[in-house]
């Protein structure tokens, strides 16, 4: 019996070690392409690589953006796919009068580099810096799932002026999210990239809109609510009833787009939370 137990412990220890070793493959799931392929695909959608047309690009922007705008929104996407897959943000946000940048991460799309919390956050800060330099303010951030971690982390740099944030299906911390999925592992202590949104938002003074999918199986609602409760600045919560992590209502004609952006731009709100 002791020998069987020892073997089981050794197998478990080996499994834990492998999970630690290959955790980045579980977190970062990029769709990769070449610059030439991306350039062609972007052109078909009237997009272009920005701010430079090579492997060091920071994201994608529409080829033609109206000169009149309410500000610039930088979209930090989720852990799978690439910026090219997030074109569903363009129409509704442009209709609200915003310039939209679909930010890309190192190691995703045709962008060179490796993906980690350190590289994603550094790239995000550089994207904000260049956008502010080229377009001026105001600057708003929109995070989607993993992108919420990037959006929250970049706010800790006091040199960047960020006027408001939208967090779509966010977690409170990545280790707690990992633990909810891998309950049989000591994930709280295994996860290297922390993306601690609670800690990173503590000093942020601008408005924060939190969008939660009622039936989210990827980011449990309790983790989203935990983050929301911790936010010290002006905040508001929207709940998409019956929606999953990847099935939230993105029809550009829905009124919530205007409600959310009116909130983060400082227009007065009459309710604390909304269900959609």
C-alpha cells in the first residue's frame, strides 16, 4: 500500500511540474501569421498595421477614420486569436464617435516577440504612449478577458493619462481564475503571470465600466464581482443575462454600447447597475 501511495504522489508531482512548465501554452493561444498575410487580410477589411507596417506593429486601425471624434479607444483582446479577430468592436464604437485601435500582443498575429505578462503590459504601455502622442486625448481602454489584465496593469504607470476603462468579462486575479478551473492543482502558487486586477486598479481614479456575462463558464461571476467590489473609483456594472464568455450581445445597434461609453466619458448615470 505505501508503494502504491508513493507512486501516486510521484505521478501527481510530475503532473504538477508539467503544468508549471507548460502553463503559458494554456494561457496564451495566439493565431499567428506572416506580415504579408496579415497585410492582405487587413486590407480586405479596410485596416492597416499601426504605427509601423512591419513585425513591430502595435495593432490595427481603420484606413479611414473620421477627423471628428470623442477620443481614442484601445482594445486589448482576449487570450485566443489575434487583433484581426476583434473587428466587431469597430462599427459600434466608431458609431459612438471614437477612433479605435485594435492592439496586438507580442507573439500574436504577425507581431514578433514572446507572450508573457511582462511583455504584454510593456507593449500595452507603448501602444498608449504612441496613441497619445499621435492622436492626443482623451484615451480610453477596453479590455476583453485576458485583455482586462493588460488594461488594468498599464494604469499603474503614472506617466500615462487614461481617462476611463471598460472591462469585459474580467477576473480579479489570474491565480484565482486558474484555481477555479484546475481545482486539483495548487494553481494559486503555480501561476507565474499574476494579472492582479484588484491590486493594479487601486490607484486608478477614472471611471471603470464592468461588463459581466451571466452564464460565463470561463470567468466565474464571483471573480468578476470580487473585482467590482474592490474598485475604489467611479464604477458601474452591466450584466448580460443568459450570455456566455464568448456569446455576449455585440450587435452594434444595441443601446448598451452608448450607455457604457457615455458612462466612461463622464456623462451622468441614473442607475448603479444594469441587466441586459
